[in-house]
C-alpha cells in the first residue's frame, strides 16, 4: 500500500507539470502533446515497475482522477463539466500504454491510439460547445421578448429599434480576459458587415458590481476598437440565459437563433439572412 501511495504522488506530480506545460500549447496540438506525454510516462512506468492492472488502476485513480476531479470542482461544477474530455484524454493513453506493455503488439496500439486521438479532438470541441452553451452546433430556437439595452448616450434600444435585422451580440464583461482576446475577431466581423443593412453587430456588456458608469464604453475605446457597445438592462442575463463568457448570440425576430463561439458565428449570420 505504501508503494501505491508513493506512485500516486508521482503520478499527481506528473499531472500537475503536464497541465502547466500544455496550457501554453494551442488547441488541438495540446491534445496531441498531452496524449503523447501521458502515453510515454505510463509506458515507462509500466516497463520499469511492471504493475498489475489493479495496481495501475489504483495509482491512476488516486494520482490522476480523484485529485483532478477535486481541483475542478473547486472551480465549480460548470467548469468541471466543460473539462470532462481532459479526464478521458488521460485515461485513454494510459490504457493504450498498459496494453502495449503487456501484449507488445505495436500496430494495434498505434492504430487504436490514432483513432482515439482524432475522436477525442472532435469530441472535446463538441463537448465544450455543449457544456458552455447548451447545444452541440450553436443553432437554437429560444424565444425572447421585452429585452432592452442601452447605448453610450443612455438611449434605450429594444428589438423593434433594430427592425428586421440579424442582431449579433458579442456578450462580455470587464473581468473576462478571453472576451478581450476575441475583440479583434469582433472588430473584423464588424468591419465586414458595417455597411450591410441586414446585419447589426454590437458588443453587449453585462455590468459587474465593481464597474463604474460608462466603464464599458471607455474600456473599448481605449483599446481603439470601433465596434458599437451596448450595456444590458437589469435581468437581461437571465432572459438570455447568459452563464458563460465569452458568448455570442444571434437574434432575429425576438428569437435567439445561435449561441456559441464568435469563430463560428458567420455561418449563423449567413443562414439567418437566407431565411429572412
């Protein structure tokens, strides 16, 4: 039992280092990196220590899985659900490495590993979409009515003020670093559609308690972005079911027709325009 504890600590140390390093690698290459290093680490451990399947299971459970779940739950259940593929991404290479160590059949291991990596990359993207936005494709049909936003002059804007336009709201708050990182994409999107009478693109700020009056507008202006900013009225976050940032919403005729990432919003815009 003492060895199980020591080896579990070793696995936990590896998990910590691997996570820190992979955080600096872009998706999907971070998945490939994590798969490869986890596979190599577990394979090396199996070749040197030759654990039984039961021992490796216990070591992996106490060294990887349970500590990781605990750390993610500290950040909240929503974040834990979003990162579920991370758990799979560690279990799969460990099983493949143990299988190769026991069978020494290299071709089936390579084929299975390759297929699993491809499946994981695809699954992770779809799962993140679902865990963050409640759907797998971004397309939704969510009726909303009676919503209001305010522009820089404190004028009230409602659905009827946009006419029959396709409305794109890039939802953000002043504490969301990821939101700011995507503002250049929003700027490019705004410049592409700024002269299109069928489309209205705006950054929709959800105020934080610490925000001062006019802060949302000044922050964007200081960063030299020119897309229009509007601020939500009280209760809009509940009405629009805003529970994740960054988030892009596409509205048309008092209905949200898209909830998802800004990188995928142009397809939703084009589809909605065609239907209009």
